[in-house]
């Protein structure tokens, strides 16, 4: 059941991040899910482990603050993918 929640939360995070970044038109559902999941992992690593921001440990969890940190991580991931010209 945990994988199902991860897919749903990853889709929400990926969709929100793609809307903010303006890449929603070129991404499909699978890309939103993958960017959401990997963006939340990046957000948790960057904000909690590297920068030691307390709320960053909740990135990717189904709560307002968890989705917030997950979206920030996904936005960073989208920025990196744009820099590498994977996304336009």
C-alpha cells in the first residue's frame, strides 16, 4: 500500500512543480510521477541532510509541509533537467 501512496503523492508533487515551472504541457502523467518522487527524494536529501532544515525531513509525506518541501525539491530537479536540456 505504501507504493500506492508514493505514486499518488509523487503525482501531486510533480504536477504542482510542473505547473509552477511551466513544463506541464510537455510532461505526461508518468513524467509528473517520476519527477515528483525523485524531486521529493532530492528535497529530503538537500534540505534535511545537507542544509539541516528541520521540516525538510518530511519531504514527500502526505502533509502540507511535506508536499511543500517535495515541490521545492521537484522544482530544483526540473531546473536541473532544463539546464541539461532534457526538458524545454
